[in-house]
C-alpha cells in the first residue's frame, strides 16, 4: 500500500494492482480498502472470498477450458498467451 502512496506522491492519478493467485489473509482486505489503490484485480485460481471494495475477481474458467480443448485436439496452447 505504501508503493501506491509513493507513486501517487510522484504524480500518478490512478494506481491499480493485479495478482494471479491472490491469497488475501489477515487484514489484507481492510488494508486494500483503506489504501490509495483504485482497484485490485485478481484471478480465481485460488478460491477467493467474496469480491470487496476495490477488489475484482476474474474467472479463468474459459481460459482453462480452451486450453483443455486445444490439448485434446492437439493444437497450440501457447498461442493462447501470445
């Protein structure tokens, strides 16, 4: 949270954070809510608690499903990430 404050102090008008496997433990949610972050975007690769103020959870279900389909059909999986 101090990093968000530091970049705001240097003139950033918006500060966002993202994580692929967010484990929000302890007071993490309260700290995010009280921070100068606009939004924290996480994936549901670990079971998230409910979305909260400033926290957006994105599903990876369609990406995983498409990866499984491509493996089954012996087509490129790496092209999903290019």
